């Protein structure tokens, strides 16, 4: 991984994981600055039209984007960094993140993930797997510590 990126896409979720991405962000942006796109994806169920009105989810997304932008501007204030926020509605977050990276000509995607169990196997989840497999740029993954209950299991390693 190179030391600095000019154009980053950073998906946010409004969870505590966003804080970890924001902690890492200054180390990934060059001293001259760059462009950061914070992205929140509202996943729309198949049973609903893609442009369905989802006011609670949109409100959550707008709040997460506002918080991420505010914190990023504080942490990157000395650099010439252009911060953009984008709220999208999509069937799945993974393809929406990859599409945004393509559209923004991103040098990297900064994503957080944690290990989950699916069918008895450890996985980083569908979104992270999709981004890792299909992103046209580098992907920086911040793997969050496993929850206590998973980490304490002897078969978790």
C-alpha cells in the first residue's frame, strides 16, 4: 500500500465503526490533501421499488454523513481536502460502493469490517467481500476486533 491517496471513497454506516475509519483517514490522505467521498447506502428490499420513500433510513444516512464530514474536516483541517457526501439507495451496498469508486475514479476505498459467522464459517460479510473482489482500486480494510463472545470461542481462530 502506498502512503497517500488523492481520491478516497469511505462508506459510513452511522455505527461506532465509522470512528475507526476516521481515525485511519489522516494517514491515508497526502499532505497536499485530496478528495474524500463519504458514502451511505440505504439498502432497499427487493419487495420495494428502488426509489421507495424510506424517511427513517434516509435520516439515519444524513446524520451519519454529517457526523463523518464534521469529524473529517476537523482532523484534516490543515490539508486542502475536498469532502463530499453521497447518500444512495441500492439493492446491495457492495455494488453501490464499487460503482461510486468507479465514478469518482478513486485511488482507494477505506472500509471497516468485522468478522461474522455465516453457516458456521468466519466471514467479513457480503459487502466487504464484494468490494474486495470487484473494486477497480486499492481497498484498505480496517478489521474491527471480534465481539467478546466470538473472540472467546476456542474454534474462532
